[in-house]
């Protein structure tokens, strides 16, 4: 618990918010559960009091992340900055210093599973790998910033580490991947499933040696499908904008929490801890690496189960199961009758980045009919929905599905997925 004590001592001195919270407490013996649960919206509302560097101003950081030309540029010459997608209803901006980034880099290097030990023996630094990341590439998102940061740090990676946008039509994405012929593919489970289907048809001709997934729930069925289509190992990981490398897979397929640098508390809907072996209603994160923007008992929103029994692999790190995002890939019908597949994260990116709509749910009602709803009401909600409908319609037209009917609703109750979390993109049953 030494790292927790060091974190609390640091923020008690340097963060005005935590100076107030910890006033009168002895940080050398305070229990973590004595501290309040913190949520993104309330922390962002008092950003300048939250962070430990008075030079960090929210308005300046928002201007910085609004400029895609500055992705992975060191902010103030010393900070790495990215934004969250707003999947929990509001976007966030996260700042890490060199010490925190060193921890994330080390965890990624040391604990990412070695899927092909013999090949890694002869190429320990992956000098012959060509890695393709498929995701949202136009914003300051954690994955994109991380890749561009690596390219800045090591120019030799420029030609071997490529980011491809999942906002482009699937046919264009497939063509780009065929040209790149990556040896490793990193993406979200929904995108991996879609690309595996393209591989099965013969349109996608790549033969990666490894597929890495994260950011969404990877079901056993999707893992088997991707593995069969590409004929290579599939490794999953668990991370967040708030902590890049929360858990990595072992050789037995278990996700192991990096508990030496991150504390996760599975809690019920009253914020009380649940016993090991039970899945909580939400999860609280304490990031022991980031002393600049302290995340202490921060509500992640994911549902996590910490196993009571050790893993068969022998790792001392606790094994966890995660029920994260599980939105649907939409199968729409173009005007000429052919199928158009659209990834859920692509839709979320368009609605958030182009329309500024974060509180939404999109439900498919038919092959060419969608309902876009929000829990908000009033003139502001109606204006945001109109802007979102225009942005979504234009995006779907670029995908090949022009002329769809998109109806909008305010004050609409949301549909919850199997995990209990709000499902933002719901395909036709």
C-alpha cells in the first residue's frame, strides 16, 4: 500500500480539491474506503481544483484537443493528453506526466502476452512486424495518441505502425489493409468481427500472425470466429482512458489486473463492496501512477468480477472478468438492396465529435429505419437531435446507406443490454 500512501500524500499537498477532502486525516493510515466516490462529471466541473499543476487549465486543454494536428504533441512540453469518447454520457480530458506514461509503457511491454514465443525469440523487438490499428483516428483518443506518441518517439516505426479510421466505408478499409498486409492487427472486438467476416468472404486477404482486441467486451463466440477466420491467436486486454493497461491476458486466457499500479473495487448499486466472485454494479478505480490528475475511487461504470480463486497460470495478480461496452454492429440495407455494416464505435464517434451529442441511444427499427433518442428534453435537446440526425445521415450516406429514415425522440427511456449497462447502439432483433 506504499504507492497509495505516496499518492494521497502528494495530492493532499498539491490538489486543492483533495486538500479539502483529506483535511484532518492522517494519510499514512486512512483507509481507501473512507474517501468519497468520484465521478467524471463532477471532477470535470472543478477541473482546476482537481489537478495538481495550476498551469493546467480546462479551456486551454479543450482548445488543444480540438486540434487534430496536435495529436500526441507534448502539452506544455511535458504532458501527454487524451480525451475520452463520452461513452458514459460526458467527455473527459486526461493528463499524464512522464512518470505515469513510463508505468503504462512498462506494463504494456512486460505483461502483454507473448502469443508466438519462438518467433519472438528470433525477433524480440518486433522489428519485422507491421502493425495496423483500426479505430477512431481523427481525435485525441487514448489509442490514437498512444500510437502517434510511439511514432514520434521512434521514427523507425513510422512505416510499420499505421492507424486506419473505422469511419471510412468498409470496402475502403479492406483495401487499405490489403495494401498494408499487417502482421499484427489491433482493434475493437466489433471491428475484429467485421473484418473476420470480410476475411471469410475473401475480400480481405491479410494474414496477421496476431490479433489484439480491447475497448469492448470480447465474447467467447466472437473470439472463436476471429481466430478461425484469421488462423492466428487472439489476445484481449482491458484498459480505459483513465488507465491504459488495467489488465492483460495470460496463457490460460484469464485477464489479470495490474493490481500493483491500479486498485479496482467492485461495488453494488449503493456503492458498497461486493464479495470476491460476484459481479458489481459498477467499479471504482484508483490510479496509483497518475499524481497530476488524481483518480481515487473514480467510478468507471464497468461491471467487474474479481475471482476468489487463483488462476491456473500461477500469476499472483488477481484475475478479473469485465462486462464492458457491448453495443451492436448495424446491418443496414442500401437503396440497391445490398447490406451495409456499420460499427457501433464509428456511430458514437460521429454523434459525439460532429454533433456534440453524448446522451443518446440509437435503435434500429428496420433495414432502413433508425430511432435516435435522448433522455434530455426541451429546445436544447431537440436542436441537438436535429444536428445529430444530419451528421448521422451524412455519415451513413458515405458508407453507402443513403436515404435512411432517422426518427428522433426526446425524454425517451433507454434500453439496457445484458450486462446491465446502457446499450447505446441496438441492432434490429
